């Protein structure tokens, strides 16, 4: 793995998900604990910075009242609005301290939906920096991370998903996405495998699959 062409994209490491008191924390707390995902994400972040690879943070945030999205809400975004999550300027929308931006990191603005490419300039940033490998971590395993993974795959990037640095609202949804969906659109790795590869260890066998 070449650090010069690798970017770690951290999706929604914000207090409303990650931290006690966050309005959605209770929904993801059990899965976070099952893999120690916050610690693994911090490890991946530290190793990425140390290797000189690109770090990109992709938060989601809305103005109070959620005027940026449709008035005819349903599904996951309705859940965000109903819980009053990720309001700009609120503590809940702030980055969790363990996985917060530092000097040299890039923060992508404008995420209003599930796919981190959808309403942002993420694709422009990656291509302008010559990135060919995109490494994903964050929330939710089967929602924003999976949506971003699928888009990155379609756009021709090599996609790596960190299976122990993602979290979902149930263990069943988390396990199902990692077992059945991630290998179709990415090369799933643990954080330890990613860090070792980033530091020059031989690449492990291809963990992707077809039908």
C-alpha cells in the first residue's frame, strides 16, 4: 500500500453517535463496544498520519430546522430529524475528541445524506491529490459507510473497509453488511491488517468476492 495514494475517510465520528449523551449513541453503543471501534479508528488515524497518507473527515450536519433536506421525510433521515441530531453548532455535531481533525487533515463540508460523495467535493479532492485507495471507517456500517463504499467502488477506487472501526444500530445489521455486502464492493480488513499493510507488510490475500 502506497501512503502517497491512500486516503483514510472517517465518516461521522461525531458526538451524537460516539459519546454518552449523544442522541443516537444508545442505538450504536452495543456494536461500538463489541469491536472497540472507537479505539480502532483512533489507531487507524494515528497510523495514517504517521505514514504521511491523507486523512479526510466527513461529518454530517444540518441547520436547525433541517431545511436542506426534503419535507417529505422517511427512512433514516426521518430518524435524524425526529431525534434532532447533527445540528450545526451543537455539541452533538462536534467531532469526538479521539478522532478529531488535526493540522494537515481535510474536513469535507456539505454532507447532507448517506453517501459521502453525494453532496460534497470528496471525489474532486481524492482525484486532485492522486488518491487511488480509499479506506473507510465510521457510521453506520450498513448505511453511510456502505453507501460511500459502493460509490467509491463504482468510481474506480480501490476500496478498503475497516471491519472493526465501523458501527451500526444492531449487531445483526453490522454483521450482515460485513459478511455479505462489504466483500462485494471492497477489500475488508481489520485495523491491524490495515496498519501493517500501510507500514509495508505484504498485502494479505484479496478479501473481496463476487457472486
